[in-house]
């Protein structure tokens, strides 16, 4: 952590909890991270893509029992 960042952090800790929450929210927004609705939409698109691959026979399905058996065998559990 840089000296400036440490100073900002130390000063932020002296703020009331509600003010720190607002500051945290603003910092997170500044990172331009995807929002939960965006994440949900991306997962829905991924699920639809995978369903389409299954319907078209583009992927080989493996039963869950075999997957877990292979994992147990590989890691001896």
C-alpha cells in the first residue's frame, strides 16, 4: 500500500460507519464491476448456450456419478 493510500485508509477508519459505507459503495462503483442483474443475465445466456450445445449434440454428457467417481479416484477420497 502506498503512503497516500495508507493515509487515506487511516483517515477513512476515523469516519462514522455510515460514511464509510457510502465511501465503500462509491469506490466499488468506480471499479465498474458488473452488477448482480448483469451477472444474472450473463449466467442465463451461458445456460442457454449450454442447453443449445446439448440439444445440437455438440457436447458429450457425462453422468454426475462418473464425474465424482473420477475425482475421488484422482484424489483418493
